């Protein structure tokens, strides 16, 4: 037999709030409260929450905003916990609270931030420290030169300068945790959105030389060179080009999950992906890219991190991403790498399908005296194995100081 409205509402209520909370509310009903529980289950959870239109996450955000505005803190906390258990990204929760501060008042949002921070910690997702001290505070800029690039600086005014360059389809937020740790260690840190990514300019057709020219421009404008240039995936290709074409700007290299050139099958794959993006947008390839970037086990065990990764990919410019894919077809630094003299640390992922280990071994053999470390992860070690990645990076940077 079909479920009646109460049973369907109860199913939805459990899906949104969690089994335990709903069981307490319904199992503890009395003759005085039973009709009320029946009413709200049928009306709120079946007829309202079950309607077509808004997706579940939007409904969660509206419920949290309303309970925050009314000061219904117990219900607000309940919805925050439920949203986090369902995998809501921390940044989504932050955006809701910022918007609430405008329309509901700063004191209400302040209480909301406090409750949400406690909920994150209780759900095993504590927010790492980010003191607004002169050293650790993010200083956000766009370059004066054109096309403008989005840049974030952290760290002291002196020390070994480090530049962090992200992967295809992502942005400088990929390096947030690494940047904070480096700044705390006393390194001046620059990270930036590559052209056609994040908040940097989208210019359409490009080449790897274009990316390298942008890196040269940034290092010279920063006036801190030579730098330790840390590049992952596409960022690693930029790092190689910088070391080959402008060795005077490079103190040391970190080449993570990248290659010197792609085999024909990969080049065809990039062209196919570019065509898909032009036809269907980033939504047409996001699942494919996620599979290349992180394993299914990571997606299952880290739903919040996976949701944020998906969000970053979907926010990338369609035309910008397609142009980058086409630029990668032409990449081949292999014959030039024997002239690289900067100390180099190469990081591979044992399960990396986007930059297979054998291609990274070829890269390691091409650069004189390069160190090569293989981590048990996929394409994004700062996300998948942050402690191991940073420990290796920290050790390498210390060796560069000496």
C-alpha cells in the first residue's frame, strides 16, 4: 500500500533532520502533543518541504535564516547540525550567515557564527585557527597590470618568498591551509588565481606561455624574487615554464602531480573535454573531473570537501576552462628540463589518474638532482593528505634555506 501523508512527511523529516531527533520528537508524543506532531509532519514536512521547486539545500538555508532571524536558537542549531551531517560546505554556511547579518542584524549573525562554529567542531570539522594578525591576515589584491589577476598575500615582509599556483579548474582557495601554515612558519606567501580562473580575468584563447608570462609579471611586481614556486597540476606546468624561461626568478621548484608533456591519448582527452564544456558547460564534465581528481572513497568519506571541490569546478568559466584544455595539448617542456638548476621536489600520487606516476617519474629523471616523493593519494595531496604534503614541503623549504 502507498504511504499516507504522515508517513511521507516523516520520511522527509528524517532525511532532513536525522533519525534520532525525529524519533525523540515522535516517540515522546503524548495525548496532548500527538495531534500537533501529526499536523506538522503532514503539513510542514510533506506538503511544504515535499513540494517541487526549491532544492533541499536551499530549503535548509532558508530554514536556518528564518530561525536565526527569530532567535529560535535551538531550532537553528538543530538545522545547522543536520545540514553539516548532510555535507553542506562550510563556505555555504558562511555565506548564509554573512547575508543574514545584513537583513537580520549583526548580533543575530554573531550568535549564529558562534553556534555554527561549535556545530562544526562537534561534527568533526573544526575550523583551523586563522588569527587576523599582521602576519597571518589575508591581504587581497588585483594586479594593476592587465589583464588583472586576483592575488592573496600572507606572511611577514622578510624571509624566503613562496608562490602557490593551483590546478586546472580550481582557484587560489586550494592553497588556503598551506598558505596559513607557511605564513606561520615565517614565509612570505603569494597565491593567485590563474588567468581564466577564479576572480582573475577571462581572456579566452591562451597558451602555456601566456600563463608563464603572467607568473613572470606577478613575481616582478611582488619584487621578492627569486621565489620558491609551488605548482600543482596546471600550476606545475607553469612552474616548469618559469624555471626554463626565467631561471633568475626561481630559487626552488615544487612540482606536484604534474607532467612535462602529455601522451597523445591525454591530448585527445583534453580536446574532447573542451568540446563538452563548450556544448554543455562545466556541469557536463564536473563528474568526470572529480573522478580524475579524487577517488570515490574520498568522495564518500569527505562529502563537505567534495562538495566544495565540485562548487569550485562549476564556478570556473566555461570558455576559460575550455581554452585551458586546448592550451594543454601543446605542452612539452621535456627537452628543456635538463637545464633546470633550481632545487626541485617532485610529488606524485600513487593513485593519480590525471598525472600518472610513470609520467612524473619521467619528469623526475629529466631534472638534474630532483627529489621525488610518492604519496598514497590521488591528484590533490594538499586536500587528500594535507599533513603529509605539508610535512614534505616544510622539510624541502628548510633544505632550500640551508
